[in-house]
């Protein structure tokens, strides 16, 4: 690993605008390693944190089911999981509102559920049910309902940044204010031209865009020292003339706080926000990958600590959740996932005979009117 | 009255689109106050404040922005400064715009204007004809207007369409082609036009090659040949019916294209006629395209690189003897 590949959590460039003094306790051990004034969770309510934990749990158990369905051959194609990244992902999804625009990426099951996607539609899309939003025409993480502000990512990394910009420009044309557009990307995706073009464009147009970079230290197998040479990706924000912030990626409370501030700043007209968080994915790139290239030492470091366990500890410690509740939630979510999966497994697959085989919205197959 | 150029027709179509439809906005490099590299948006920024936006030099993000805006119900028109630079926005066009409706059921009504084709001295990177590349992708409509009337009415049609349209306007025609007035009626969408009726050979072509082909047909008429010239107007959809009906009359086909032959529009035309109209042919179908090098800079080379009235006429003579 390069010296720059694991940066210790640092204070965000902007000090919290809320002015609330850090009264609450440092929530997780990872953030206690920080310089001292991040990770306080100032402004994060009990309600939000509980919702965050509950949704992380849903994402985790749902993804475990997806992995099992993949291993048993029920899911074809790729299965890409967000294990270890749920805290960061959920924080963005929770801070968005209905009417905002959201383009999640591959490790955002938690954010998707927080934004309003469902366990049902996730399973339908992975299992190729004709009743799912993608109707078997696309699968897995490539799902969404663009007309509802929930974009369906294309695989090409970086592409969704400018697409969200476009949605925000449209809202501006319609005279809507207070709307936020957000997307997520891995640190590897920041090397694309699209990422750069999109952020620069957002900055020029001063759009209320939030881009969250999950720096999980690897893009597939490539470590960060082969991906970029700058020691800290938040530094890039200055190059675009936008605000850069840093969150502790496996600390739910810190993610909620930092992303909350970023979303609020964007919403109130302060322009694009770049949030970078260090963490580790606790699975392979996809379920086909054993991630043997991730060194044990890194897995055992602070970065390798599981955000779901940390969130559980933290919420219980704060008295925001009881052990019993955590267990009850787990059982309830597990049951919902199992029941939904068995229902979806019985749903019809798309039939090539019924498929219209037409790529046009307003024209016939051959493009005829 | 002053006559209207092909370029002015494009400007006036955008003006009408902006005036008629509040969902329309224009996005491209230097198109605001400056009015565009070719002045296709001259004075529109002033006339429609806030709706003609200068973009950074970011073709990928320009198209991405248009897609995102279209999803929200807008009707963006993106101007590429030259068709050649659309390769930098290729990913968004073919992977996001073209797939969006099929994947998600959400329409993607964007128009991407591509100032296309060769002019003397433009060289390898300001001369390309990209229509075959985009036509390859299901979900994209590819328009190639060859007349002032079509430049105007097809651009309006493109804006009205719920599908993404690649609008290949030909730079060679920008100032050369003139009409006395704007059309008050459009030809039917997706239908080719018999630009010159004849009975001996069918020439199928589009864009600037229409005018070279018409000149060649004129040349052959002095030898007593009647050449029919079909202007495709849109290359996707490709109006196979009109092509086949013409070949049924003439028994001979010459497909002419300004672009390279490999996998191009002429290849598609020949393939369709060969497979669907083999019995109509009295001779092997022929085609004439650009030479297979990058588009050269010097006018002497460029004039030979692309088909011209002269080379089309010789191809026709050859075909008439087969
Ligand atoms: C433009 C592009 N090139 C290559 C790929 C193939 N690919 C998919 S995911 C991935 C790694 C991405 O790494 P990162 O952005 O760090 O996200 P992570 O997987 O770590 O969450 C690659 C190379 C792609 N999807 N898009
Ligand atoms: Mg990564």
C-alpha cells in the first residue's frame, strides 16, 4: 500500500455550520482516532440514527441473501455488495428527501433502501422477475426509476455525475429551489474523465450536487497507489472550487453528521459538495472475488472494523437503542427478506415472446412512426 | 427578399423551438453571447435569456446533463462544436441516452446536433461523418438533412420526438444551400425522398452526397440515361421500402456515402437490397465511399478522398455496363 492510501480521518475543511458544540460522546472507536473534532455526531438525532441502523441492517441481511442466491445459482450475472459501506451509503440516502435526485452506485444497497427503494424490488431485479422495475431488461445494481428522481446507473463509472447535474438544471429551469442531487462513487471512479467533467460542470453551474466518494482503498484489485497520486481526495474539491468534506466511513454517526451538513449546504445554495470517506469493503469486488489482494493488516486496522457492529455498539452506548431492540429488528428484517425472496422466486420471468424488442419510446422497432 | 441558408434554417428552427416550447434549452460550447462556432445560435441567447447556455469543453458531461434534464421533462438541444468531438461524448450517447427507455421505461428526448462532414481544409478532426456509428445503436434516431427545408423541419421534428436524436447537419451545405422561404409543411418522418426520378439506376445517398449525386445524374442525362436519386433523409430509421421500390423500377443500385465504407450506411443499404430485393437486381449492387484513410487536409487530397459528381458519374457508367 502506498503511504497515501490509508489516510487517517481528518477534520473537514469546513467547520460545522450548525455551531452546536460537540457535547455528545465520540461514537465509535474509529473516529476516536481522529484529530479530535470529527465524529461527534453533533446534530444527529436519535431518530435518524435508529433509522440508519435499521436500514443498514436491512441492507446487510438482504445482501447476505443475495449472496446465498448467487451461490445457489438462482441469480445470474454479477452480485456486487456493499458490506462494510452501509454507514456511509445509508447516511446519504437518509438525508435526501422525496423530490431530490439520487444516483446510487454499486455499493449503495443501504442508501437505496433509505431513499425509498424496497427489498421487494431489489430481489425482483436480481432474480429477473418480470414484475420488477427493470423487467429483466437490466439487472442487479442497474436499477432505478428515473422519472421518480431515482436514477438507474449505467456501468460506466463517472457517468452519473453529469446526469444528476442535468436533473438539477431542469429543476432550476422549473424554478424549484431546495432540491438536492446526489451520487456516490468509489475512489477508483474518481479517475475517470466523466467524474472530472461532471464535477467541474456542477461547479460552473453552482448546482446543489453532493458527491460522496467511498474510498475503500481498492478499485477491484487495484490499490490506491496505482489509482491516484494525491494524498487526500478531498483536496480535489479545491481544484473545482467546491467544498470538500471528510467523514469517518465506518462510523454511522459521523457519516450522518458530515453528509447531513453537506446536503444542507447544497440545499441552501452553497454549491456542490464533495464528501470523501475512508473505509474498507468487507467482501470481494463481486461475489466471484475472494479479495485475497487486501492485506490482513489492513483488514485488522481501524478501517476494517464493521460499521454495522460499530453502529450497534454506539447506539446502545448512547441509550438510543436497546440490545433487545437490535435482536428484534434483526429477526424481523431476516423474516421479511426470507419471505420476500421466496415470493419473488415464484414470480414469472420475462418471456422473449412477450418482449416487444423495441428500444424506442415513441417509434416502432425499426424506428418507424 | 433575402434567401435562407441551410445554416440559417437550423438557427431559425432552434429559435422556433425555443419560442414554442418552454421545455427547450440549448447547451454547447460558445453558443451563448458568441452565437456558436458557426453562428447557428446567433442572437438566441439574447432573445431567450437563460435558455442558451455556454458549456465547458466537456462533451461527455454535456450529453450527461442533457440526459438528466430530459429525464426531468426538458427538451435539451446539445450543440457539438464539430461532429468529430462527439466521440468524447460517445459513452453518454450510446450507453445512457440510447438505453434509457428500454431499460427503465423513461424516455430520453434529447437532440444532439453534429456539424458533420468535410469542407476543404478541415482535415482529419473537423470533417467526419459519424452517422453510421450512431445508427448502429438501437434507440437512437439519426437524421441527415440534405436540404434547407429538411434542415428546418427535421430539427423541429427531432425536438418533438420522445427519443434521442443525432442530428447530422452537413457543414458543406451550411452556406452553399439556399431556399427562398422556410417550408410550411414537413415531409413524413422517416421516409426517404425521391430527389430525382429516373428508370436506369437508383442512387441511394444522403447529406452532402445528395448534391454530388444529383450533379452526376445530370451529367449522365446528356448521355441519355435517367438516374433516380433517393435522399435517405434519416439513416435510422432507414426507409427500406422506398429504396426497394426504386430498385424495382431501375434494377440497378449505387449507394453513395461520404463516410468510410466499412460497416457504413452504404453497406447497410446494399445488404438490405441484396437480402430483401435480390430478385429485383439486374446487376450486382455497387457502392462508392470515401477512401480509407483519415480525411486529408489539403483541398487537392480532400477533393479526391470523398466521392464527387465526377467519380459518382464514372461509377454509374460502370454499373450501367454490368
Ligand atoms: C468506465 C469504467 N471502466 C471500467 C469499469 C469496470 N469496473 C467496474 S467496478 C470497477 C472498480 C471500481 O472501483 P471503485 O470506483 O473504487 O469502486 P469500488 O468497487 O471500490 O466500490 C471497475 C474497474 C467500469 N464499470 N467503468
Ligand atoms: Mg474502491
